[in-house]
């Protein structure tokens, strides 16, 4: 069984972005981010988180 929001978790891991950094950039606490990822998110929220991961990854490169 695949965990909820596996795409988000995989993208963050591949980009080297820890969930605490994703949470901070997204404006929530690490605990809140963990709870959000427990259940499958709406497409809009997934797109927003993936964009945040991309933005953080671009910052790491530059």
C-alpha cells in the first residue's frame, strides 16, 4: 500500500528538501505539515506544495 501524498514526499526527498523546510516555506509548522500529509490532499494543495518544493530546490542550486 502506498502512503498518502507519496508524490509530495518523493519530490521533496529527490530535491533534498526536508519536510520541516517545506513546512516553513509553506507557512505551517512541521507538525502541521506531517498531519496534512497523512491524508490525500486535493490537487490544488498538491500543486502548491510541488511548486514550493521546486522553488526551494531552485534556491539551493543558486
